[in-house]
C-alpha cells in the first residue's frame, strides 16, 4: 500500500510538470508572431502555476473547499490536455488524460 501511495505521489508530481510543459509547448507552437508565441509559451504555464499555488497546492495561500479545489485542479488539467491536443500531439494528450484519470482513481480508492 505504501509503495502505491509513493508511486502515485511521484505520478502526481510528473503530471503537474506535464501541465507546465504542455501549456508551454502549446504557446510556443501557435501560428502567430514571435511575440505572441513567447507571451503564450511563458505566460500560460506561469498563470497555471500561480493558480495552482494559490488554490490547489497543499500549502495554498487561499484555501478552498475540497470540491472547489478539485474543480480548479480539473480545469487546469483539462486546459493542459486540450492545449496538447490542439498542438497536434493527440497520442500524448490521450496518454496524459489517461494517466491523470488513473491517478485520480487511486486517490479516490484511498490506497
């Protein structure tokens, strides 16, 4: 049981890093000028990280109820997965989504 928890925490950390990578990749691969690409490539992961730190992280500066915390988390993950899909990385987006679902199932079961 402890091994599953540790592995799931590791998966969670990797998924959080994938949020930043997905949003950055999407931003830098927009069909726009270099300024827009740079703003989106740096700004979108930055906004996600700020929202995560304020509302979702264990030491959130603005604690919210668990249901609202889950909704914010889900919105950030869906945005990152959609951004990856919109960038043409369909199989990576699907893998990302499935790993997130697997993570949430393990959390829900309480292993």
